C-alpha cells in the first residue's frame, strides 16, 4: 500500500479506516495540546490579572497538525472529505468546551466559535485545494 495513493482507488474498508484515523488524530491533537477548560483564572489568589491555560505553543501545535492533515487528505482524497475528516473533530470539541462555560462567562463564546470554525474551515480548504495541484495527473491516450 502506498501512503500517498488516491483513496478513491483503495478498498472501502481502507478508505474508511484512513479517514477515521485522520479524524481521530485531529481530535487527539486538540485534546492533547489545548486544555479542556478555557476559563481565565487569576495568576494568584486576590490578583486582578487573569491568565488562560491556553498557550501559544499549544495553539501552534494544533494548527500545524490540522493543516498537515488537510494537506495529506487534500492530496490523497476528494476535497469534500477534508472538512468532515480534518476540521469537524476540533470544531466539535471546541464547541463542547465552550458550552461547558457558565452563562456569565460565555456570552461571546458562540460568536467566537462561529468565527474560529469559519476561519479554520477556510484555512483547511485552502491548504487542501493548494496541495491538490501537486497530484499527478492521469495521461489519457486516444484509442486506449
């Protein structure tokens, strides 16, 4: 099996397995690098400065992994599979995380989720579409 061969030419079980592994990796990356509870906290008791458990390194790791998966599936699979496989698991986990916030703390979370999902989905589609340009084209010859 070639890891870069088109998925449409592979057996159904292999296609499903590769897609599930991709979605699992996207979800695992989110869970590994971003904390579940995103509420800001005081740095020390009685302090007015708040900090968040989300780090720049964690966000970077999630973005790089998701875009790498988008490139892989953009090269290997059909474009309409990229969003459900790569972008949906982190978007669903982000929504679940936002919904765990208590109402006073969560007033802008639904709007933030929509903006992040649209921006993330657009980036995933852009990377997948760009990488598709590098797929080898079939050579069709007349009479064969």
